[in-house]
C-alpha cells in the first residue's frame, strides 16, 4: 500500500465476528433451522461452519450484495448432534470452544479439542471449566481434549474471577437448559453478550441482566430455532474511526453503534477529531495532526483491548507522548517490534507502552502477528512514506471482510499480492 492518502468516504460495517461465531454455536441448542444475518464473510466463520458440519449440522452461507462483506448463515441442527469437535479445526480458532456449553446442556456430553487462536497471551479455560462444574458437569482433560459429561445441568451461583466474555457466553448457553436458576456474577457486559442473550431469549430462554455484571438465567425444557441479526462490529467500526484520525481524513461509518465505542470515540475527540453521531452510524473527521492521548484497556465499557494496536499506531503519529496501558492480554504488545520497523518510537515496560509521536513513519516490510495487530500495521502503513508491505495478512482476513476493497473505496492505493513460497 502507498502512504500519504487521507481516508475519505463511506464504509459499511457488517456483523461482529465475536458475536456471529457465538450465535452460530448457540444454534446447537435447538433442533431445526436457525438463520443469522449480517454474518461477516471471514475465515473464522468458514471454520465455525465446518465445526458445526462435523457435529452433524447442515450449514450454508450466502453473501448479501452491498453489505460490506456480510451475509446470511443458515444452520440446520439435527435432533441428535455429534458431540466431538476435531483438533484440526479447533486449533485454528479459539471461538470453537463456545460449542462446549451448548453440547453439554443439550446432549449431556461433549468432547472438544483444546483451542488455538491468536498469540496475544494467556487465555485459559479455567473459568469455563469451573463454571460448568458448578452447574454439575464432570470435566476431564485427556489427549488434548476437554471431555465433559452431565446427565442434566442444575442451576447454581457462579462468580467469575474476571469478566471473561468467552466464559460468560459458554455458561449462559449451558444455563439456559439447566434445571433451576443460575446467577452469573462479575459477568462480561460486552454488546456481544447482549446480542447472544437476545438470540437465546428469542429462542425461548429466560434471561435477565444481559449487559450488566449480574446475569440471571432460569432454565427451560427446550428451545426453538430463530432468525436473528448480528450486532454491528464495534472493533471494525473503531478501526475505521482511528484510521480517519491518523490520516487526517473524513469517514462516515455506516451501521455502527456509537454507544458501543463511547470511550474510544471520546479519546478521538480528545485527540482533536470531530465525531458526529448519525442515525445509522457516525462520522469522524480530522483536519490537523492528532494530539497524543493516554489509553487504558479494560473490559467493556472501557477502551477495547482489540483496538489497542490501533491506539499505539495513532500515538505513533500524534504530537506529544502517550502512555498506552494494556490490562487484558499481556501479549498484545508483541506487534510493537513491527511498528518500530516503520519508524515508530515505542518503549515497552511491562504492560505499559510509552509512545513518542512522529510526524510521519517510514515504509518497510512488516509482519502481522494477529488480527488486530495486522489492522494496526495497515493503518500505520497509511501514514508512512513510500510503499509498505504487510505480510501474513491471513490474520487480518479473520476479522475484516473485504478489507482491501473497503480501503480502496476510501481512496487508498493498495493491492493484495501472493508472495512466492
């Protein structure tokens, strides 16, 4: 890609990856045909589709024209799904673990391979396991698999040591078919949690408190398939917003929910941007070089850890010095060495990064280490002189549908090339 172009125009955000994958897993809770709209056309969705197929489901995906890379997934779930997921799929995507709760709740057993995913630090499954055990499941680890059994789960009180999104989702999906009432304290509050609970409620579940730190689930005997729409992807929307500020551009982000990015958009306002909320999205415009702003990542409603690489990239071209503090994933700063190759002045001290802004970065070949790091490096390339090459962009493909095409639509000179083996 060539640097020096201000992002300008309109871009549409499709459904959130981090929600769509869990909605697909939730379809396992009810036999029959569940349809999910605004599902991003990304590799992780293809992997989850194959996970569900190997569990006996019929899964189809059809893109929606003009959606910005989204489409409809239809999952037809059999009366008796298989209960084992293969390592060759699960190792490629951590979200595969989200089938554990639904399978145990509906089938009484599950054998799920231990997951892989992005290299951004420790994300243990202790809270998933301990929560399911509190619900009455017996879980052992053998030969690289988690094996869970429970003739019938029973409602209970669960306290999460950390408001883990994945653990909250798995436990809610398990609790909806448990006998009695389950109370999950210190639950995650992310919009994706609310989205999942909305789908489950439409299926017939009884859930109260979604979006708060205490979720109460009253178990029911069975659920029914539904049609639903995935919540807009706040991380993709935030990426475009930060890109507009970094490049001193003017971008309208369509189908975005500003309330899901309150802290991030406030930070952009502090940096000097104009942020305008629209009926179906928001507009971010920047005329001058941004001012440095400090950022602290926290669980929702705090600044999202998934936008931290973009925040570091923004600080790298801002006036002044910014302190970026990472409180969620200790490995999230792994990409900084690549940003330094582009001329950024960044010093890491534990879970803090001190970033001294420079007027412009310098082009170089860099390597994407995970989804968000790859997107952050692309934004950095937009404010570098010359041509920047970002390698291993398959990571970016896992979170950003039609990324290159959307960048072109905003005026960027960019092309995707296949590097020789």
